[in-house]
């Protein structure tokens, strides 16, 4: 799995290649969630450190800006419902709105770790269900 597509591409790929759906779903969820604590606690610090470095600065600044913009959009739309907004941000399967971006946004917004992790996990579960069902339906029709 790679950033931007995460489980949104891995699960349909697995299902299309005859990997049993439930094990593929579980593996995608676990793989998607493994980096979340590291992203929450360390990514912001690393990105802040590297944003003014010669070779990596542009990319690190881009990552910070993406996380900041995503976080600000969440804040604007959510107000006090930030938990639900983060869950939906992660759970609606659009490239760039997955667990990793959502976690970075939660970190940049200084959300607490426990509630942001729960929102991200629920969002990943939702995205997995949407992608899994969508893939199965498309494969039945085609």
C-alpha cells in the first residue's frame, strides 16, 4: 500500500485477484492502520524539520500544506463535530483522504490521540466496506 490510494486500491486489487474477501479486508485494515501512531506522533515533527532542507524541502512543505488544508477543511465543516468529520474524511474513499492524510491532519489540528485514532479506525472500516462492496458489485455486473 502507498499513500494516496492505501486500501482504496489494495482491496479491489486483492478481490479482483481472487484473494478471499474477509482476509483481504482484514489485511488491508491492519496495513492501513499500522503507520497511524507513527504518523500522529512523528510525521509533523519530521515534516517541520525538513521543510527548509535543500533537497526535501518542497516535498515536506507540500505534505504539511496538504495536511493543514485537509485539517482546516475539516474544522470549517465540522465545528465541534470534528470526530465525525474526521471519520467521514477518512471513510469516504477518495484518493488523498485516507487514514494517513487524516492522521496527519488530526496531528496538525492537535486532536487528542485516542479520539483521532478511533475516528480514523472507524473511517478505514467504512472505506473498506464501501470499496469491498463496490468491487464485488462491479465484478458481478461485468
